């Protein structure tokens, strides 16, 4: 068991937000244990990106846990539903989009919590963002605070030792442009990250669609930050 005060479990999806969140954890002096999920997503390129991100940003270790959410479906990321394309900015943050994976962050944080308890760590980092993704119920402050309370009563560390787990969401109130700027300060190489919900894959060549919500928000973030977008769009 590691010392609890300086170790953290960080959810790393391979996207730009989780990369910056991991970099923030490192900047705060945490030894980071990167956790990714093979959750039955239609495209595995994000797992490759997560591996690159974890290695580049100095994670002490990385684990991939398989939790096949495609068995229940209900999302354009795990099922046959169409990924929304070419939506305007006003529509992106309105309602719950088809790319919402039911209870995904609840499942992911629960596994992260279990690993943290095994490690003796008390800190979890997640790259959720409420401003650009307000349509997702599990990317909001209310959810994160409720999960912290759950962690207190659902773990042996919480009930027997009085441990308090903290879910860090350093990007929660940042715009995409601010996330890009912060990532640059922290030395994040955005070219190794992957955001697209519907990438085009031809052999070893991977191109972002440029039209899904994630691509549109990513483009907007780099444009408003005044930083060249390193993404390869199809």
C-alpha cells in the first residue's frame, strides 16, 4: 500500500480533457495511477491514445479495465445509434445527446474508487467539463459531490477509518479554450490525444471526422485559444 496523501487514481480516456486533468494531477505533486476502460466502445483508437497520454505525462502505471457497456447499449458510442453531426453550438449543450453512455462515469469512478482503496490513495482525478458538455448529467458538480459522499459510506476506508475521498475535476468550469491554454502551460502534447466520436480508420491512418460534437468543440477551443490545432481531420 502506498502513502495516501500523494497518490491519485486518474481516469485517462485519451481525450484532451483527461490529458490536461492528468497533467494537473502531476503538477500538484501526485504520483498518478492512470485508469482506462475498454467499455465496448465502437472505436478502440481512444485506448491507444490513452496509453500514449499516460506514458507522455509520466503516469506511474496504467491499467485498462474491461467493463462491456455495449451489452446494455443505449449510446451512439456503444450501439448502432448515429453520432450527431454538424450541430450548432447552442444545440450541443442542450439536452442529453445520443453520445451519452448511461451511467458511464458512475461505473468508471466506482472502479477508480476501488483501486484507490487498494492503493491507500484518497484522491481521484477526472477530466469532466460542465460548460461544454452540460448535456451530460455525470459531468456536473452535483454528481461529483454526491459520489464523494457515496465513497465515504461505500468503502471500508470510509466507514472503518473515516477516510474522505476527493474527486478532483480541475477542468469543470473551464471553457475549451482555457483547457487548451492550460494544457500548453502544463506541457501537454495535444497531437497524441483523440477526441472524435466517429473517427475514420483506414489501416494505420486515423482521421477525426471534424463534424461530431467533440470535434467541433475541440476546433473551437484551439481557434479561440489562438493555438494551432494538431488534429488530423479526415
